[in-house]
C-alpha cells in the first residue's frame, strides 16, 4: 500500500533535489564504518566494546547467513530484544542487506510478539535473552528460524539451509575472506528506489489495534539528513551517545542510533530497564555529547537532583538579588550540566510536552534543551530545531524535506489540526488500506491528529493531542483504547478511561450499577472486585502499560452527543495532578 500518487510525486521531487548532494542511507552507513574502522562503535554499558571493524565483520557474517538460507531483498526480519550492541548489529545487517526490518518492543507479551511476527510475514526473528524465554515457535507457523541476539546462535530452525549455514558460518566466512575482512570488502546493498520499504514499525502489538507503519528508505534518509544539519558539526565523530530510548521506537532508533552510527559516534547501550537513576549514572560516566529523552525522565532528574539545591529559601533570595543573579544562574547551569555528564551540546526532548515549570527553569539558566515533535508515521520527525533557534513552549520548526500546515482560518491564533507531507511520510499501514486512507489524504497530506498553531516565523505550538496515545516514562507508546477494551469486559465494569499521572497509568472506572445492585455489593466489595480486575488485566499487559491503580467514579463520565467520553476533561484533571 502506497500513499496517493500526488503525495509520492511530492516526496520523489524533494528526493531528486537532494540526492545530487548526498548519498543513500546504506551509503551513509557504509562510509561511516569504513571511515571510522578502528574507532569504538558500540559498548554495552559496563560491558564489551565493539569497534567499527568488529561491527562490519558481524554484519558480513549475518549477510552470509541470510544469503545461505535464501533470504531475499524485501523479505521481513523481526527483532525483539533490549537495546544492545548485537541488537544494533542485527538491525544494520538487515537493512544493509536490503531486507525489511521489523523492530518489536521487547516488553510486549508473547501474544503481542507473535501477532506482529505473523502479521508482518517475517521469515526470521532475532530475540533477546528475556524474550527468548517466552516466545513460542509453534505460535508463529511461518517463521523459518529464531536467532538468539546475544551470540547469534539458533534457538529454532525450520529450514535445513539455515541450520547448515549457522553451523558452518565461521568456515564460510573464512573461505570468502581468507586474508581477513578489510575495509575494501564492505559493500552494502544500495537502495536504488527511495520508495523501497526499509522498515515496518508497529504502533501496537494487540490484534485489532496493530498498525504496521511502512517506512521507505527515503523517510529514514530524510530524518538523518535533517539531524546531521541541525547538529552541524557540534557533535563530532567519536563523540559519546547513551542510547537510553528503546530502539524499537523510531525516536530512539533515528535520533540516537542511526544518527550516531552515521556520524561515527561511540554508542553506549543500557542493556537493562533504563530508570532515571541508571540513566543519570550513565551520563556521569559516559559524558554524552548528545542526549535524547522523553519528558518524564528529564523532569525526574531535575526534580531529584537539582530542585533540592535550587528551591531553598537562601537560593531563592540570591536569585532575586540583581547583583548576583547572573552568577548564581551560571553556577546552577554548571550543576545541571554536570548531572547530564558535563559535555552535552544539546538535549532533545520528544514524545510529549515538557512540563512548563521544568522548561521555564531550564530556559532561565540558558540550558541547551530543544523539543522535537513527530510520529512513527514520519520516521519520526516533523519538527526539530537546534536549541539556539528554539522558542519556549514550541516544538521548533518543520524539518528539511517536509512541509506543514494548520487547518484553521487563522493558523497563527486559532488552533486546528496539523497536517504534514514530504519525504518523511510513511508509505501507509501494512495490509491496511482503510486505515491508511483515513490519515493520508488524496494530496499526500498526513493528518497528525494533533491540534496546533503556527507562528509567522514557522514555529509550531502543539495545543493538544486529538489522538489519545500516552507516553510511558521510557518512551513506550501506550494506546489506552486497547487496555480500556480489555477492562470493559471485566466483572462489574460499566465504563472506563485510562489516564496518565506522572509515569503511572490510572484506570478510572464507573461500575456497572445494575449488576452491583443486583448482587448487593457495597463500596468495599466493589473496590475488591476492581483490584482483582487490575491484577488480572496486568497479567496480560507488558510492564510499561500496566495499571497502577483503579479509581472508582461516583458518576457516569461526561459524554459528547455521540456518547463518546470527553477524554480531554479527565486528561486535564490528570495533568493538573501532575503539576
């Protein structure tokens, strides 16, 4: 499924203007590996380091494996595991071979992983150590093999060629390169058609809600091209980057991983759940030059590490004293810089708005923070400006190779839906033409589902999410309808709504009044039933989308004339409690 002809032509024309000045995505990757051959590339935090030549050799071995077992250009290969050096190698091997990568969130349940593998038509599945313990080959009847990410061994094989190739891989590699594998041997697949599919990134893992976002090479190339221009040499080759965001998400994959690889950076992977404490520890140790985070992590670090120092009566007094105000702010800025490692050029915050109090504080001390905005459907960037060009409360200006507009009679003052089109826009949803047609119109405009205004100088201000997606603390997408659908089918639940409070998900439930009255349950009984519901539903959900508590509503939810719950009323209430 492709976007409409006019939309394709628009993207193609932009690409034709750009390709004269640069190279393809896989050429970017190939050149970086060759140019940085003996430099450090990947490190599992507190673990082993791979140099670029190590990465190249591992990629080539996987290419031999793919070739030997009959993987063709365009075949799908799924990856599901925590961030790690070998996850990065497997991903790079997939796209530089010309196969289609299907990243899957490692915290999905086994059922969700099976759904995506089956829906995507993946021929191979790479799994991490945790995922390997609960995926079941029999639930994925068309998969030909399951490969263990930590050492690339075979967990399951249904193809003789795959089994043979894996058992004889070192021998086959040695025969092909008897005098060592050198720079001149690195020849990756060069995508000739920018519309060729590079990735399918799923927005959800649940049957009925899954949407496989089809991302062509042009979309990923275009994102990297913009990030390179924004950094403009301020992040040098060899700079450190901590990959704390999950690489199964486009934000972490594009801004941290792919940009880092192509820019010749040294990437550090947090191979366990990246809590704010672990992230802060890694920043202090690694001293990253570029940091990408979701708002909740920034907010927790500032509130825990900085506010206890700056919010004292003595500090407030000094900050209100004009003679020393400037020097005090400089000292505070130095302390914040130290918390983030001391070498950071810029922190990019994406996925949701940054808390206004935190943003105002960071801007007041001239801290280099900027807000990015985008969607999986745009791989992921729609807006991103360097911190020197960023305006408070905005999310920057539109990225290269894209255009935006706001459907409003007065886009500067009256909010309307934000639309975008250009090279970053997906081809469509895999096997779902109906869903594609709902978001990409006949002129190639992607309807973001977000309301916004746009200033005369092009800065975009997101006013609210028309869509209902929530963002977990570590960057995971949470789609409340999926969880609400499950909860609505549980005992005594009349209707429900999921809201976010800080990094916790809370279910608001209006009980089924007739059912509770019939049985004669009192308030305490209802609370006990709901707690059992919570425990039961959490067993079916990945850890990042589990419900922390259920709150009983005394009245029915307020609804629109169409009888839809007015989500915004309850979302605003939840946001107020977060302040």
